[in-house]
C-alpha cells in the first residue's frame, strides 16, 4: 500500500555507519572504549545494520588500528552482544575491506575468533582516475580482485557489499560521469555474487532529479533483470552541497527502501591529520570545507521518514538522546585536546607553543617561524621544503579551525536543536516530549 499523496513505502531498512564513516573523517583519534559505547548506543536505538570498522592498513587509516579489539569488545558486549546476528540476534555488522589484504585480515580474524563481520565492503568508482587514486589499482585489476574476494568471503560465511562510487560526478576536477556506467557496474557486482549494492555519492555531487533518474534505471527489470529488486540496492548520500536529504527523498520516491546515515551528519574522506600529526589518509581533501562533507544526519532522516508515515523501526526518543550524547561528548573539543594538538605541532615543527596559543590563523605566525618549521619537517619526514610548508600550514589551519568552532565538526542534525515537526504521525513522541 502506498501513500495517497507521494510514492512512499510503508517502511524502510535503515543502517547507521557513524562508527566507521563518521569517525574516519574527524581529525581526532577516538579510543576503543568510546567507539564501543557509540556502537552500543546506535544498536540500542534500533538500527539493524551497523558499520563498525575498516580492515585497511593502520598506516593509512590509524583511526581503525583497533579493528579487531573493537569487534571483540562488541561481540562480548553485555549491553548489545546478544542482539548481534552471530550471537543469535538480528543486527548485522559490516567492515570495510577496500583491498584483498584487508579481506584476508577480516577472514583471518574470523578464523581465529570463530566470529567476524557479517558483511565486507569493497568499492569501485565509475571515474577511472578517482578509482586509481582511491584504490591504487586499475578498474580491470580491481574487478578481478573483487571476484576472488567475494568467493573467499562466501566460503567463510561472509556476504560482500559492492559499493559503486562517483555515480553522479567525481570530486577530481569536477569530472562528470555517466549514469549508465554505474548501472552496469552495479549489475556486474551482483553477478559476481555481491549481496547488495551501496550506491554512493561520496562527495555531494548528486542532485534529486538525477538521483531519481538513476534509481529508476537501477530498478528497471529491462536493465537489471532479477537484480531490479529493491532488496539489492542501498542509497548512501553525502550532503556537501546541502542536497543530501532531498537526494534521500528522491531515492525513496524512486523505490529505494534501504539507506544508511550517521549521527550529526558526520563522515567523509579519511582524515589526513590526527590530533596534530599528519597521517597518510587518502591524500588531499576533496573540498576545502572538509568538516562539511558528511552524510545526512540519522536524526533528521529518521524524523523526516517518520513524519511522512514511513516506519523506520528506530526508537526516536532514544535516537534524539543518543544524537545529543554524540554531539556533546564526542564532537566537542576539550582543553586537553587543544593542549595535545599544540604540544604535538610544536614538537613536529619547532613553532613555539605560546605563539600558537596567541594566534588566530596561520598568518599570525611569523614568516621566519613558518620557514624554520618547514625546514625541520622536511628533514624529519623526507619531504621537499615546499611539501613540508604545505603540511605545516595545513596543521595550523586545522588547529585554528578547531579552536574557533570548539567541535571537531559541527553537528548538522537540525532536529537536535529544533525538535520534532508537528506531524500527526509524530504525536506520540511529541506528547512524550512535553
């Protein structure tokens, strides 16, 4: 049965990926205890699918160096362990395995522990240049690797999610891409044995009209055959240009019923700075406003869906409480955090801590201090002086941005501040809230 006024389903299947996609973009290293608590809160809200970690190399993704420890803690959690599928519950756990080494790490973990992620995730980009930068391989080589990995995962009892990226555009030099190429990639993944496809707009290139157009193609039996079923397709949108929520609605109206979001709308490209130290990450940020590259907030999307009468299975009262906790305890920057940043930048660059404490921007640091810092960093990190100077300025820019905001990134979940809209479908929650 459909809504009388809009083409909407009665319910949707919503996952939360804050612990992986959300935290990877933040320039702060979170502890395993913090990640576990966050994962527990998300699961207790009612999310049936959670993305927890990344088995990529810790050199490039130090935020996930604790991948095995976090999974151990989650499976053994007194609060939510019994809710996980592998412990007899219904909640599925996903881990990103961008290359074969990462897949092998995940498989080895399960072989040793007797448990592991339910779903592994790999990704291709329709833009060959972006794909090469992101994965280090050509598309042909990656498809061959994915075929091997999907078979290995299936043998170990794990499903594979195939992510198709740059569907609506690439962040590299504003490259345009073809929707039909993405449709072909999605079908190819499914034919290789992927359980479902994450259709991803990782940098906010999409607009609602093209989103609707694309998903109508994906759900067209003439193009996709048996894979036109909505169960095979999940929508993943970032909101860099403010269109994320509209894009989710366009996908919903096109017939998509699987989605994923993050608390406060955090997430995006892995950070290349962590607590005042440069890290490899995935290279230069796609956008100068890196802190505004996250997904749509779980809070806002759930409220929108429920306000329209679309059931999400999420406890909205608990979600608002968990969203507030995440914003106030995870995103806020403490005095100790600031001290750590200043201490580490001073150690790396030789810039006096007092100079940074008095400054408001990199331009407030003397040219002689910046030049000396670049020379020092160039020697220590085997960089050119020019590259080291860029690193120094990036560190200082990040420091002052964090000091100015007081948050690692600003929360973009508007319902946390504005409350619930006066929808008849939300009357029960509105009465609870006074």
